[in-house]
């Protein structure tokens, strides 16, 4: 992706300098944070939780506590690499803003961009505490994307999805959740989920997530046309990333047998296919996962 020297977004909230030292009593990943997460119940991520927290149900939360302590002790310094990745995210976010503003305007609407929070280690959100272990996510309560850029290393080293456009896809996917929020889709889905059993609720989540993948593909198509920023191999990097974070692949990597009723994001094959669909059509009308007979 061509990004160096290009315009960045002003909608970045960089919390990395303050690191894990939070004002106002800080953040606890367990306890109240967990309660908040359950109440909101709707933080949408790329979800690598099964891999990063192991198979144990509550294990991830206590792991988060341990990370908090360590982060508190070490504090956070911004390295040159941190600054560079911050610029990359900022340019990618600006690209999404321009593309989505254009698409909304064509449909007679206007796009109010999301804020993207960069953090290191751990931070607070109305959807609960965020730590590097939870992976990036979108919180509808404050309309912010939360991203620990260390996730890009995880993506490359642990999940096998390297390349700058794999990272751009992650940003685009989270922004796509904001687009869904702007369109009222998240509210609808949330309402439907609240009265559904667990398996049904997960199935709705899968359609939300695959739609976000499709919208990421739509973004990539428009970015290529508008900015000429897409380089050979970029789309393959995004599709590889989509494949690597499929629920079946993540559960297998965590040493488990994939259980479809627990899927919340879709299989590797589905995630790649919906990204491709959005990319090839460049049209959000092709992303109606809720009307699709089969995913
Ligand atoms: Zn998501």
C-alpha cells in the first residue's frame, strides 16, 4: 500500500504516551470491566480471543490483569516503529473517511467518522477494558475503534498474516462496524440478538462480521480507484488475513475442534469470500449478508 507522505486523519486519539497509567483510578480488566462488557455485549472485533487467551473460559480476564500490572510497571515509550505504525493507521483511517464520505454522499447521506484510539497494553472503553489480548474492536457506545498496534505483530507472527494491507484490512474492518452503526444495522442486530438464544445470537453476529468484511472489500476497491494506493499483492494480503482469522482456523489453532454454533465471525472461507465480494463489486448493495440464503 502506498501510504508514506500521504494525508493522515485528525480523528486519532493516541493514548500510547500515557501507556497503562490511567487517570481516575485506571482500568480493571476483570470486575467492573467484565460486567460492563456483558451489559453492552456488543464490542465488535476481528476476534482472536480463542487463540490469544487459550481454551479456558475465564482465563483471558486474569491474563489481562497480569498484563496490566506489567504495563504499569514498565510504562510506555514510543519507539520509531510505534510512530511509523501510528502514521500508517492514520493514513489508512483518512482513506476510509474519504471513501465512506463519498459513498454516503452518493446515497444522499453524510458520514460522521469514527474516532480511532491507539493504545499500548491496556486502556478503558465503555465496552469494557481493552487489552492487547482482546484484539482490535469497535465500541458502539462511544463510536470508537480501539487498536493496540502490537496486534499487527500478532497478526504477522502468530496468525501468519503479514503485509501492510493485512493491517489496513483490520482498520477497514473496524471502521466498517462504524459504518454499520451509522446505517442503523448494529442497533437492529443488537435488538435481534437480545431476544435470541446463544446459537441464534452468534449466527446474527456472524452476519454482522461478514458484512464488515464485505464492506472492507468495498473500501479497498474505492481506495484503489481514488488514491491509487493499492499495490500488487495488497488484496491477496487482505484476503489471507481474512482467512487467518476465521473462527474455524482460530479454534483449530487453539487446539480445539471447531464448533460452528460458537462461531461469531464466520469461517475462513466465508470471511475471505465476503471480502472478495465487496472488492469485486465495489458496491455496498452486494454486502447484504442478512438477505443471503447461504453465507
Ligand atoms: Zn468485527
